[in-house]
C-alpha cells in the first residue's frame, strides 16, 4: 500500500477523534503527487532521511497551526 492509498483509505473511515490525528508523510521525492497527497488530510511532509530534528520541527509546526501559537 502506498502512502496515497493509505490516505484514501484513512479518509474513508469515520470515528471519534479522527480530526485529532496528524499524519506526516516521509519520502525521498517531493513530487506533484506528494503535494496532492498532503492536501488529503496529511498534516505535513518530511524529506528523507528522517531525523529527530526534522520530526520535531514538523510537530512544532502542526502544534502552532492547531493552537494558533507562534
């Protein structure tokens, strides 16, 4: 299953708290398809290799958007 397929299937689900789940896409290519996938309820994108610094930056970005923090 590709990341796009996962997002499609995830978006078909309905359950309490679903809007609280953040999904980050990790890939080594930033292609047009990935940009489209990000718009499908994907909270962000991390370029490979995955590092703790990149993950933390994305988590802080999501938090600031969700809670309107600087």
